[in-house]
C-alpha cells in the first residue's frame, strides 16, 4: 500500500510576521502622509494616535456646522448633506467638541506619548480634562522653578 506523505502544517509564525510587517508599513505611510499634510500648516502633533467619530444620527448638520468653523486644520468639511472628516488632518485638539451643540455627537480618543489615553465627547468633559492638564503642568513648573525643601536644608547645612 502506498503511504501518502503527511501534509505540512502552515507556519503560523510567518503569517504573524507578514501581518506585522503590513501593519507597520501602513502605519509608517500614514505617519508620513500626516506629516506632509500638517507641515505647511505649521502644526505640531501632540498625540501618537487617535480616533474621531461623528454620530450622523444626532448631528444637527445643516443648521449648525460649528465644528467645521472651529477646526484649525480644516479636517472637517461639508459634503452631501453631512459633516465629513479627513482623518489625516485631525490632530485630536478637541476644538470641534468644545463647539458642538450636541453632547456625545463627536467622540475623540487620543493617546499621549507616555501611553496615557484620553476620551471625551462633551464640552464639559473636555474643559475638565484641560483644567487637569493645566494644573499638572503648573505643579511640574513650580517644582522646576522652586527647589524642594530638602535642597534648601542641604544648602543651609553646608554653610
Ligand atoms: S479634533 Fe481638532 S483637528 Fe480634529 S476635527 Fe476636531 S477640531 Fe479638527
Ligand atoms: S457642531 Fe456638532 S451638531 Fe454641529 S454640525 Fe458639528 S457635529 Fe453636528
């Protein structure tokens, strides 16, 4: 009786590598495209990644369009009776949410370089978030400008 050769199992590790390579290439291309689009505007990116969505069911569209006027990069536009988004131009600044007349209509998720993720969809939440960021920056600045008590003590001891 003829023995049939065993079928070789597919190498799953090579599948993962190809998938990883494709994802990394797509991310690099996206980053390059964003840099090219944002460079003429002189806008610096603060977030390593992000996502913005607009709920077309609750958006007041035609009678509003405030987000389009508020967007500093022209990432939002009016087309075919609704607000469109050019994702490559969005820097997740939150200006559109701050001006939106409908809570939870625009949703933003953004990730900072330190890995911290922020999500907001209401002007109130955005203001609270910004207050927290400013307070933290003030605290860090004070620590930079004024030496700690231990530093004073060390200085006093050495005299
Ligand atoms: S988050 Fe900022 S850049 Fe992005 S669409 Fe809203 S206003 Fe424009
Ligand atoms: S500001 Fe809000 S409600 Fe107004 S058009 Fe933009 S997404 Fe729609």
